[in-house]
C-alpha cells in the first residue's frame, strides 16, 4: 500500500466523517486528525482508530493542514469553511460534505474569499463517481440519445434505516435548523441531473411533511426542473419508502436510458438499432464511490487544482433545492 504524507483534518465524526476516515486510512493516509465536539464520538474515535482528537476545530486550525474535510451538519458548513480560509488561507484544500449549506447566507462571500486565496473547495457528491452515473454522462456527451426531452428520478428510503446504529431523531436530517429534510439530503440527484443537462431556468415543487416520523423537516417531495436545453426533469424523493429505491429514466429523440442504482443496472434503447443495450455491475461495493471521490479530491489538493464539483457548482444546486422548497404551494 502506498503511504501518503499529506496532513489531513476531519471536522465532524458522524457517520460520513467516520466513513471518510476509514477510507483515508485504507488508502494509506496516516497523518489524520479529527475535530469533534461530542464527547461520546471523541471516545469512539479514540478507541477505534487511536488518532489525535480535537474538541474544538478552531484549536485544530492553529496547525497547518494539506486538506480539511468538513463533515458537520449543513447549517455550520459556511462558518467553518470561512474560519478555515481566514486562518489557513491558501495552505490547504477544503472538502465540504453535501449540501453546501441550508441557506444562501455567506455563500457568495465564501466563493469570493476562496478565489482570492486560490483555495480548491470540493462539494461531496459521491454519485458522480458511480460507474453507471459516469456511463450515463458518457452516453449523453456522445449524443447517442439525441435531443433530450425529459427525465425522471426517484430516491426513496425509510429514514430510520439510513443509519441503523443511530437514533434518526437526533441526526441533522430530522432537524430543520441544522439543514435537514429530504430535499437537501437528496441534493445528490439534483447535482447529477445538472451534470447531465446543464443549467436550470426555473424550478417548481411540492414539499411536505406527511408521515408520523418524529422530525420537523419535510419527508416527501416532488420537484420539476426546467433546463435551459429545453428538457424537463421530474424528481421524486422521500424518507418513507420501506424498500429503498434510487433510479432515473432519460427520454431522448433517438433513444431511452433507464438506470437502477440500487440494483446496479443500466440499459438504453436506440431507435436505429431497435434493441436494448445493458450493463450490470457485479459485486459492486457502493463505498468505492467514496474511495474514488477521495482519490480525486486529494489529487486536486496535491496539485492545487479546482475540482469539477466545486463551490460554485454547489452554490447552483443549493439554490435550486431552496427555490423548490420556497415555491411549494400552500394547501
């Protein structure tokens, strides 16, 4: 295994913070530190990984870092990223786990400051590294489906099953003030649709809390995105379905593509060939999307290169998600 010399700080030791920690260790990174305010999580990290823990990320920022991962609830992302830039300036790259924030306050200023210091900031959209998402992007870039008319996406999973070892009521997903709710949680799907089709002209949506889950955020949403290229995408997302699903369909002038991310299947039909072409991933480990995401980010950090899913892209997808929530009709 190759050993890496970069010094890394992870802010937040929840499920995603610990996933990134495990993956960094598996890739040969050893100079890793964690900042976490919760004592129980600090104790868990110490016992599992035997690494240095900070109880306050501001104390950690007194040291120099090559890369910092922000894995806090979305409501704190902009403040933390701003503190990192103020102290570290152009010394380290920053990874912000999606979504960029739960509102737009301070985001333009953060973008300006990142440009001033030429600091790479990447938003954690791991689905961009899924082989079937990448295959779809390649098919679209080659114009195999012709002019795109529309798309439909679905993401459904029962919230208490997301992190079975944790009480869903205590996670940020259940708390509006922390940036929870299915629309921001499922911003991945907004991101990959924008990656496929480009900028959005307008958005409409219906967002609601319809279940008896003990949360104060929305658990059900249907959005419609109107893209500048003329395509229309309908999106469904919820915290409620007891059998997980994640899929999308794309309808084009020359063909149709269907992708099931849960079952790792993709197929597309081309009118000129009158037949389906299919791809099936065998024994695919979903964690590989996070591994490849980290490899890409750490390469950007090493080369001081701006990542493709940068803070400007994160700002665009955040605006779409918030716009959809704001435009929900009163009933």
